[in-house]
């Protein structure tokens, strides 16, 4: 920074850090201070609404949030403090009241999506019909009737592990049977109960060992994730879930097929005795076929909750906010790293503040629509203990579905080239990485230049010791001694805030156990498809939760009218006046537009079956939309476009 500006900058920092202002803060304030997640509960309303403080404790670690300076009381949804530079006004939040009815058929749900019940005394449906463009939902349902139920097929179930909104969990199975990482002294033996006899007949002539050695077996493993919480979760009213493991086989055409699903509960004699597990294998007719559909749904419930709580909330929203706070507190607005990262923090703090008041709070949308209920955020804290910033980077983050390959442009080779998310994300990552390197090379021609940057060193120290202070002792934090470390760090921050967050999801409950022989529900399964559908719907879905989920989708999926996508700036000349940086940014945008063309080409390639699948919806979640200057194509409810930041 030029010497004459230093005194003014120091005065500015005092304001931004709140050195002389400890709150409460008003809308015009610009104070960035850290705080714990201590505002999620409403204990004055009763014990049911009390929630633990997250952060600052070894057993409940959490990323820091921006401090409001207000008391820990329930605030009006829009009466929340964020620094005035972080505020936005385009999100409209509406509260609903709905009775807890059940569906009797899938046609009832399609009716709700298509045009809604006609009853005039249904204000919630009327409001949702205003919020969600009817032509969007109707166009989805105008396809041939068989597409409406394509989700039932094993092909689509397996494809969504590679190309849905949570395609980051699947991994290659390296040992059979699958092993548990749970402490056996506390939880007993949790080795998978799926045996060779369960899957051998479905391996296209291979033995299990052949399939393992040729990288053909994959697993969607939510067993260890949820098992320690099952006893508490299943004591919540209207809740019944299992920990799940799903085994899949990679076929010659690049698609996957499910082999078996293991559903587990803690042992009746106590968790120290291991798990009570049952294994279900593929079936398509009779009672066994209906049971198989239920098993797949239980696995999807696990995956949905993990995605919304961990892949989405924790690993993007929660972990990025502390970086935004540290950047504003330690880097001046003229610092090159501040200029590089600032566009990727846009609206994040405002979104998270709203989330604390309506989404992740006691009785909020997460607790209503995700089965962990009141344990949702406590559960995410247990996962944050093992969060690793460097593991968010690629291609290291894809090591579970790829092998090293020096001949590849990415340094790795995917085990299947028909993995839409991974193929697209590697291309996006490498393009971001190249842009960041070009940009930083302008200002840091060598490591010595970086090592003498006092602002940068203070910024990184604060990130480690305060922003993510509960993990400050971890040895994986980059030391920030080289330009290469800085480039990888900035690439990771931009990646998490933009591309990783581009896909969002919504959750669901499972409310009843798997039907057992002799039960009323099992008898209904024997009575044909119509009765089996009733069992399915009563097991998983209440009407009010579906309605909330529709609203949830609309809120999270709708791009704002002023959305800025990766490779775009509102007014580039205001972002920087450095011609070298502007030229590098222009090249970045051009490369992203090339990726757009390749994605469209791949989606038209019939050999890449996972790009569209039985539902006939092309995979566009990683389509950058950089070429859409003005945002007209991506505006509204669209499954495309990578915003610069966690803007919704």
C-alpha cells in the first residue's frame, strides 16, 4: 500500500474490526467481528427450543460467524445485522402454516407440482403457485408418462450418485466387505454384512475380487456418518431412519447399477454390541420389488440429509463466511488478494444471517425437512471436527473416484469418463486455477515478494487462529510461504464459493421402519402397486413437508435478477484498473465459455448415458453461464449457472 494511504487505512481497519464498537450494531455499521453460533435456540419458549452453542469448544467445534452485537434473543427474520457492505434485498422469505396430512398416491404429488389442488381454502398452495413458475414445473411433467416415474428405476437411482445434486459422496470400494471407522471399543463391530453371496450373481461374470481389483465396485456409505446419532434421532416424534450402505457396480457402458443396500440400527442390547443390520438386494417384482424400492428410498433419505447439512451448509456456507470476515479485517481494498476474493463473498454473510433466523435455527426449515431434526447442527459440528481445508481442493478431492495419471491434463484419470459432475468440475477447477496463477503472478513474481507482504501474513494468521480457530492446531494448514501455496488457497476458496456451491438440494424424512412380514404394511405390499405406493408415501412423506420442500427449492434454486456468474464482473473497470489483470480475467471468461460448449456437446452425446439418464434432463449444474451477459438465460428457477459466490 502507498505510504501516504497507510494512516487512513489504519483508521478504516479500526472501524471494520469494531475496535471501539462492541455493539449492538445498526444497519449503517461496517463492523466485522467473530462470534460463535449462539443464536440458534429460543430457550425462553421451552426446553424443546434450546440449542447448544457451536464453536469455541473442543467437543462442539464450528466455523466462526459474523458477530451481531445483539442479545441472544429471537429476532424478526429480516431484522438482522450484517455489515452494510454485505446486505442485499432480493430474497423474499414467507412463513407458512400447514396441516400434517399424508398422500395416498404419487399422482397426488404430481398434481401438486403440476397445478396444485383447486380448493380455494388452500392459501399455502396459492402462494407457492405464485412463487414457482408454473410453466417450469409443467414443462417438466409434459414428458411422456414413463418419465414421471423414471426415478423408480435402478438406472436413475445409480445415475444420481454421479450426476445429481450430491455427487461427491460415492467412492471406490477398496476392501470387501466394507469396514467401519467407528471406534470398536465404543460401538462394537460395524463391518458390513453384505457378503459375496448377496452380489456375486450380479457382477456380469466377475468375481468380487476381480471387480475390486478392476475398480468396478463403488459404495455410497452413510453408515458411520449417522450411526452414532440414530438412537437419539429415532426417539424424535415421527422419525425412523437407518444408517445405510449402498454397493454399486460399474458396467461396461459406463453406467452404474445398484447391487445391495444394507440398512442398520444400533443393537438392541446397546451400541457397544455393534449394529443390527439387514441386507436388501435388487428385485423388480412382487413384494421383494416393493421392499427394494423402500430400501433405495431409505438410502436416498440419508444422502439427502448429508448433502443439505454437510455438502451444502457446512462445506460451503459455514466454512466460507470466516474467510470473508478475515479478508475484510486484514486486507485493504486495494490489496490484490482482496480484489481477487471479494467478488466470491458477495451476499454470503447476509444469506447465512438469514439462515440462522429461518433455516438452521430451532424449529427452522432444516429441522422440519431433514431427519436429524433438532440434532441437525450438532451433527454438522461433529463432522466439522474432521474438516480439512486442503481436502476441498482438486484433484486431491477426487482421489476416491480417480487414479493418478501424469499423462492427463488434470494429473488424474477418472475411473469412469461418464461421471458428469467429476468431468465438469475438473475442467472448471483447472480453469479457475490457471486464472488465479496468472493473476497472482502479476503481483507476486517470486516467493520473496509474498513473504514480505505483512497484510497477507496477518490475514492468513487470522484465518487459522480465529476464523477457523477450533481447528488451529491441525497440521494441514498451508504455511503460506510460497506463491504456489497462495494460489492453491485462493483457488480453493473461489472453488468452494462458486462451483462447489452451484448445486443445491432439498431434504426429506423417513418416518416408519421397513415393513416386516406379518405387519399391516407388509400385507399392503402384497396387495399390488397401488397399496404399495401408499406404504411408500406414508413411510417417507407428509404433505406439509412436501409443500415446505417446494418452497425450499424455490428459495435456494432461483437465481437473483442481479446474479453474477463465474467469469463475470458487474463493472470490471471498477473492480480493477490494472490492464494486466483485466486481460487475464478476459482469458478466464473465454476458457469458461469453451467449457460451456463442451458441456452442451457432451449432453448431446448418446454414448454418455449418465449426462441425461431415464429422466431425460441434461446435466447442467456445472454449466458456468459466463456467456450469459446480463443473466437473462439463468434468471429465475434454472438448473444451470455457477454464481461467483454463495449468493443464495
